[in-house]
C-alpha cells in the first residue's frame, strides 16, 4: 500500500513537471514535448486525395489525377500533415539528430486523426513499421518508424509485427532521385518470409514522399497473401 501511495505520488508529481516546448520554448507538460499552440499550427493535410493522401492544390473531395489514372497498390493512406515547415524540422530532428522527444506528440496527433478516419472503416489486424536496413539501424541506433508504430500499437491495442518485412538491400538515400528513379531504385529491396495469415495490415512510416517505398512493401505483402494494405504516416510531401 505504501509502495502504491509512493508510486501514485510520483505519477502525480511527474504530471506536474513542466519543460520547454521543443519548437517555441514555452512551458509545456513533460508528457507533451510540443506545446498545444505549436501542435495546432502544424500544416494540416486537409485537402488531400482520398486514396493516397497526396496534398491537392485546392479544396476538392475526391481522388488525385494519378489515383484515377494509375491507382496505387496500397488501399488507403492516412497522413494528417503536409511535409512543410516546421514538420520538416521535426522529422529531421527525430530522424537524424536523435531528438526522440518529438515522437510521442506527433504520433499522438496521428492517432487522433486515425481514429476519425476509421469511424466507418475496418481496422487493420496488425501494424508493420517500414524496416531499416540492419546497417542503417546500427548507424542510427533506432528505427523512427518502429517507435511511431510502437506508440500507435499501445494506443490502438493493435499488435505491432516487427520483423515481418525485412530490408534485403542497402540503398543510397532516395533524396534527390526523381519519382521514376525512386521506384526503380527500391525494387527487390524488401522480403517477407513465408506466407502471411493476415488479411489487412497497416504499414507505418514517418513521411511518405513519392510512395515508392510503401508501394514496394505493399507489393511483397500482397504477394505473401495480404489482401489489404493501408499506410499510416505523419506527413505527405506535396507534389513539386
Ligand atoms: Zn511550442
Ligand atoms: Zn491520389
């Protein structure tokens, strides 16, 4: 009982600890490393394609030209933010500078958006983070997609399947490659061992740019028997 009281006291105390917002420096609770003002000012991906979440230049409901002409292999993409300032700074900070305090606030924002998006839709049976090549994992020490998926898994109670998809080729960074080059570069870079018994999964990543990586993983998952693949990501890059 004393232990419980002590623990309860600590939890209470932790809830009252305040730190500086990672973006603006204003005071914010320890659990929420981005203050509510900064979170509400992030660029929303409100006008986006219903299928691939590509930001659209104007306010219309429906599909982008690409999805009408060549629908993607994946079935649905959820992306609450546009990859614009300051989302680009946040992603750079947690991806390349080890500033992992950003992960929970942005994952929580994604989770709120996911709940609204699945109100009339079927939930996936498992979450699969986009894997890093083991060499890149050793360099970085963590996989940011896995950290986001872990947070989403604990909130949604949907199991995370880590290791279901393996990266088989070490690639030079895709930045700077044109869209067609990215698709070519990423081919045969992923593998699924054996058949998957799951019918519906969600692939989790931080940012979807051209969609080449998630499309290629969707291809190997569907070859292994998965029928539906949704993409859950924080942000999508607007077309050039
Ligand atoms: Zn702030
Ligand atoms: Zn689209």
